[in-house]
């Protein structure tokens, strides 16, 4: 999660909402890709950190699915991102701060009860305060 | 929807699950982008037709949000795609066949009751039989 936080700080310094993440190989523990929220840079409101991690990792590994990988991300994914993580079969997802406004984990878990859905294991609240403080400071700066 | 079906036929002939779509400018009625499911071509399980339409259209228009656009797609979007369509503020979505297995509209509507979510208007069953037959024929061919 420290590596994900570094990415979030990078986003902060580049005027993006500071959300960072990494994707690691669950066997070798090596980092496959580091990324951060790029909505402003890419001029695309769906370019969340998780989407960029998936797009780059599929390309880098030339694989349709990302089995045997683990994602760390500093904020609870929205419903789109939680669904994307399941769609590409990422095994586990650890997130930092909870997002009471846009967080999609609860609704995603409801959806993934459906028989066919790939069930990513999800754990929240990892280094929660560090992740949360970054985002709070960003919005304080904006106001 | 005829244009979307043409894209689905193109996907069919290129060994992709035949789902096609277009994004149009709601004011001029011009087509901004045509696309189809590219999961195999892009080697990326999240490269659904809707995701490609959004990625290309944001880039082409250099806009973070896709207000004043309408999406036509031959199959009911999954939860990821329905959420992505809302995330980029597409005004209206018309889809063809219902997808009882992976369709995410019902669950998405539940989510979008949340106060902050952008509420894309959604209409299903447009040229349903044509859209459905294409997909059924594709899976018959595979078996």
C-alpha cells in the first residue's frame, strides 16, 4: 500500500484527485504496474486508477485475464472499477480509505452473488488514515 | 440501431462475441464513433464495445464528459459498462437484446438511485430479435 500511496502523492502534485494503485503478481510479488487517477490528464472521466492499471497490465502481459494478480488501491473502488476488477479476474483487491459517496463495493458484492460472476476477494481499510488524509487535503486545497 | 448491428456483424466475422454500438451527438444526430466488442483483439476482458466507444470518443472530442450524446448498443450492458456510461455522463442509452446472465441494468438502476450519481436514461429491447439472433448464432457456431 506504501507504493500505492506514492502514486497517489504523485497524482496530488499533478492536480489529479490523489488516488494511486499498483498491480502485483501474486506468485513472484513483483509489481506489474503502478498507476494513479488520470481523469484530467487523459480527459476521460472513466480513467480511474484501476482502469489504467488494468489497461496497461493486459497490454504489458498480453493477457485477456489477470488471474494471479493482486491490486492495491488507496480508495474504495467505484462500482465501475469494482466490476472491471472482477471482469478481468483479478484475485484480490486491497483498498485504503472507504468512500461513502462513490464507493461501489457493497453494491458490487450484491451483484457478485450471481452465480457466474468472478468473485474477487476484497479487503478495505488498509492504511486507511494515510489514504484518507491525502484526499481530504486535496479537496481542502481546492476550496 | 441498424448501424450498431452492422458493427456487431463485423465483430461476428472477426471472431468476437457480436456486440456492436455507436455513440451519436444528440444535437446534430451525427455519429461520433462506431465500435464493437474487442476483447480478443485487444487481449483485454474489459474491452467491451461500450468501453471502446467511450475511450475513443473522449479522445476524439478531447472531453472528460460526454454530455449531449446517446449510445446505441446491441446488448444490455454489464454492470461495468452501465456504470462507465453514467461515469462519463452519457445522456441516453438504447440497447437491443436483454442479457439475463451478465446484464447489469437492474443493479445499476439500484445504484443510480444514490443522490450524486449521473442518471443516464436507459431503454431496452430496441430491435431485440435482430440483436439476439446474432449472438445466439455466434454461440451456436462455437459449439
